[in-house]
C-alpha cells in the first residue's frame, strides 16, 4: 500500500502510522488493528518518551464515555501483541506502575513530507531511570 509522501506519518521500528488515514503499516503491509488500539498507539507514539497517564489514555480513547480501566488493559494487550510480531518493537510500550504507559522506541515524525526526529521524547519530564534505559537501547 502506497501512502502520499506529504501525509503526516510516525515511523518506528519497521512500522509507520498514518493518523489521518488511520492506517498502520509494517514495511509495506497494512496491519489489522482495531480503532481503540490504534488510538492508544497514536497517543503513545505522539508523546514518545513521556509517561502518558491512565486518565489521559482513557479520556483520549473513550471521550465522553465512562469505561473501566480493564478496557484499556485489553487494548494494550492487543497493541502489544501486534507490535510483538516485529522483533525491534517487542518491548515498545513500558508500563510505569501507578502512573501509566510510555512508548520507549525512537519515533520519527514526518509532517507534510519533512521528516525529523520526534523531540518530545527529550522535551518533557520523563523518569530519569527511563531516560537512562532509553539511551542504553539506542547505543
């Protein structure tokens, strides 16, 4: 499947996520992913390197709807299963106990054809231990 080069895209490992088309590709193949799992992944990768709280995820994925946290755990399980099919993305999402989740892989964000590293992974208030962990993966 070919995507327009001017389309917004997040790239990590062998995956590319196109938010406006709501499409996830692994290499050139479309990945079957449910809408809620897609929303979870989109929020996590758009804030790569940051801890995204359970409340933020719940509000983003289920706006104006009250659901149990078990729904988020189910979607996270499906997302991890999808990502685990790629060796380089098996541990892409870390659980931060009592805080939320963090996407720990490097993400390239392409906006309208211009690709640049996503600096959000260095701009916020990430956990110091997590930063040390990230850099050890990258080296």
